[in-house]
């Protein structure tokens, strides 16, 4: 399954707020589709459907496809610790998410494009891979070019849509950020039950 490129508000109406996907909001409380059911009031949602929705939230928020998410789940199982917690940590430490959480991009898709176009340096080296896993003490900065700095400042000058989490620090004057430590579950800006996601993939 490829990355979703359709209407984003439709996904927000179905799954709820997804700050990593879009900054757009909607006041409509009905689900998309001709029957117009109210979100959260469906009486016939199965346990599978609930787990599927939680999984989809994670997918759309971080902008990854099904194959990538399954790979992250398998990696989380292999590593020490609670699978759900490790899964969120792996996703939070992706470079495109770090750029987004620093405020350099207003969404994760925008941050991914910034990384792809070579505007981001990690520890003094250009990195163009959005899935690059950042580590504690990594320095993430904007390339020392006028066009790169102007692009970053355009996002930083907008309304404060994103609060920098405690596991990161950022200097707006120099456009440099630092990963202080591994992210914790409570520091993600997405309301999701990671245990249901682990249960969804339990047979795979």
C-alpha cells in the first residue's frame, strides 16, 4: 500500500485529529461517506475495527505505508522493552518527525520534503533520508544556505502550532536543534493506544 495522497480532511473526519498529517481542522462531526454516522458513536464497531483505527492513526500521522509500519513493529519486538513503547520511540526518532517537532516544518509531509531536498544536516553531514534514526546528542541543523534558512524561517514565523517537546532543544537564532534523549510515550503529540496496535499485528 503506497503513501496516502488523497484528501486529508477526509482522514481527519474518520480518525480524529492528526497533527502530523495536516494543520487543517474541521467542525464536522460526521464520518465521511453517504450514511453520515457520528464519529465515536458507531455501535457496531468490532474489536478488529477499533484496533485497525488505532493502527491507521499511527500510519497517517507519521506518513508511512503499511510495509514500513510492519517493519517498525518487528523491530520493536526485537528490541528490549515494551513493544508498544519502543514502537512509538522508533517513530518519534525518525528525522522527518524530529524536523517537524522542532518547528522547521508545519507537518511531517512538509518536513519530509525539506529533508529530501537536502536542507537538513545531522552532525555536520547532509542527510536526505526521512527515515534516518536520530540518536541522543545528535545535532540537527538547517543547511548554511540562504534559501534553506528562508524556508525554515517561513514555518517558524507562523502561529505556534507545535510545542517543542522536552527531549529536544532548539535555538532559533542559529536554527540548530539537539536530541537530548530518547522520546517518551507521553511526549508524542498524537492520542493513540499503542497496545491495540501491537495486538493488531500479533499474528504477523
